[in-house]
C-alpha cells in the first residue's frame, strides 16, 4: 500500500504557472507527472524510467494547437 503525503516545494512562480497551464491544457495531473519524474530519478528499475519516457513521448507527439496567448485564448 502506498501512502500519499502532501509536501511543499519551492518552485519559481513563472515555472509553476507555465507547467500548470501545460498540464491543464493536456488534461494531465501535475502531481502524477512530478511523482513519475521523481520515481524515474530514484528507481533502478528500467521499467519505471521507460514508463516516464514513454509518457513524455506521448506528450511531445500529441496534437497541439498554436496559441499565442494562453490567457487570452482560455480567459485565465
């Protein structure tokens, strides 16, 4: 059984805002992506790194639309 714990990290505001928008626009869970990244850094199991890298490839190869201003387009 995996225990989920709330943690606080210091992240630059600009980075957080951009990553949050990135995740929201693609329907992704920011927490899940951060968790997968952390696992990929500490696990010796190549399957974990493979899962993370495959997910990144899916994101990179996704269908995207050109947005000049995220806030104007989505009213944020």
